[in-house]
């Protein structure tokens, strides 16, 4: 069993990823290491932001570290909110406000197709950088459904399902989600790295 730093300030992401990593790797958050403040994410792409978050925390603690940057890409909005998903309705990063803005923007649109894209950046013990991507296609619902999950989960229904991510358990979401897919590629890499 080994410890690995997850450069995030989102406790929901930590729960989801720890559930996939199981007992093999224990996630340590920057907060648990005494970090206070905000992890910067100022780049224009998910890849750039994931790398920026991982590099920032790695440079502070000098230990293997990964970060996740995720965007909701809506077809009728030309890929928005994308890399700006967290601050879609303003700097408050408020999910209720973000959802209200999204549903408002889609009021006059017929096409509700969307996808979540997650990029994980990992900096290993020899300071080499690795990227892993996971995507799930789906659609934006007309109103919120369910209380599980976080962020945009209550208005996103993955392809092949009539329910939202917020109506699934963490394990069900992980099996098909953007993050679940990116983490499973990351886990495959870690297994090869350790063998
Ligand atoms: P960290 O940067 O600290 O990891 P964050 O919440 O700011 O946490 P992101 O920038 O990656 O993370 O997230 C962008 C936005 O997308 C943010 O509003 C999240 O709530 C939302 N989001 C991310 N993953 C999601 C998921 O699996 N389901 C629903 N919404 C998600």
C-alpha cells in the first residue's frame, strides 16, 4: 500500500477516486499535509489546468502527485462551459448557480447533447508527467434529478440511461463516468510502474 497526493480541493473527487484505487493506494489531500489557500487553475485547457494543479502541489511537497481537471462540454453551446465549468456563473464556483445558468442557456435549444471530459495529470517519482483522459457522452436534462454526486451531476444523464448521475451510487457512476474512465487508465499505468 502506498500514499499518493491528489492535488484537489474537491472532497467528492477524493471519494470517487479513492473508491476506485481501493486499498492499493491511499489518497492524501493537500489539506491533510497542511496546505491552506487555493490551488491555481489559470490555463485555457483541461490538460493545462490538470498539469498546473499537479505541478503546484508537487513542487510544494516533492512527492508523486496527481490532479484532475474536468469540463462539461455542451454541443449547442459550442463546447461551453468546458474549461470554465467551475466558474460558469461567476467566481463563487457555486454549483446551483452554474446549473441555473446552464438550463437557462439551453431553453431555446433543441440539441441537449453533452459530454464530461476529465484529464488526470500525474507527476511520478522521477518527475515525469503523464496525462490520462476519460470521456462520457450524454445529455442535459430539463430539470434537476437526484441528490447524489456533485457539480452538474443532477442535470447530466449518461448515454444509455434515463437517470442522472445524481440518481446513481458512487460505484455506479464510477463504472461509466469520465473520471472513472480516466482513473482506470491511471491505475493501469500505476500497476505497470510498480511491476
Ligand atoms: P479541484 O480543481 O480542486 O480539483 P473543482 O471542483 O474546481 O476541484 P474542476 O475545476 O475540475 O474541479 O471542476 C469543474 C467544474 O465541473 C466544477 O464546477 C465541478 O463541480 C464540475 N464537475 C467536475 N467533475 C464533475 C462530475 O464528476 N460531475 C459533475 N460535475 C463535475
